[in-house]
C-alpha cells in the first residue's frame, strides 16, 4: 500500500456511490517517490554487483563462492529493480496521456483498490491473470 494517497468517491446521477476515483497527481507523487527510492537503491548497491576477483591467494574458496553468490543475488535484485522502474515509467506516461486507471488490454477501469496497492498496475485483475 502507498501511504498518503488521496482517494475521493464519485456520486452517480442516481445517487448511488460509484467506485473510488483516483487522483492522478497523488499517484504521480507516489510513483515518483518509489522511482527515486529505486534509483537511490540501485546507486548504493552498485558495488555489490561488480565482478568478483578469482585470486585464491587473497581469499579462500568458500569465501569466493560466498562472494559469487552475493554478487548473483545483487544482480538479480537489480534486474527486478529495473523491471519495476520500467513499469513505473509506463504508469507515469499513462498519467501524462490521461489513460491512467484504464486497463491497457481491455480498456476497462482498474479498481482503485488495485491501484492503491500497486500504482504501476497496467491491467485489471481479469486481464492480469
């Protein structure tokens, strides 16, 4: 869940409350904050993704294996981080294009609860599964 999002409720003409309406500016702020945090994390963990030296004179075999495992985990984390950044950039573009909140597959509205949980969601539940 993203803290600080501002959701409002829209009334239908017949007086029945419709689904929650998302404030695109609040979603932009949440997405931008997440993007900044991911970029900062990427910068601070860059040294963990550097190649491991294979000099057996300076480190033992088990220490080297542990370093290789740590490097692989850091690289996999960076791949996931870059994937998330692409999703965030796509969501920010949808906000700019005034298409945010609509499923990119079927065009139906994405429920506010889903966008509250994942502001970068591009598909409704039906199309995502």
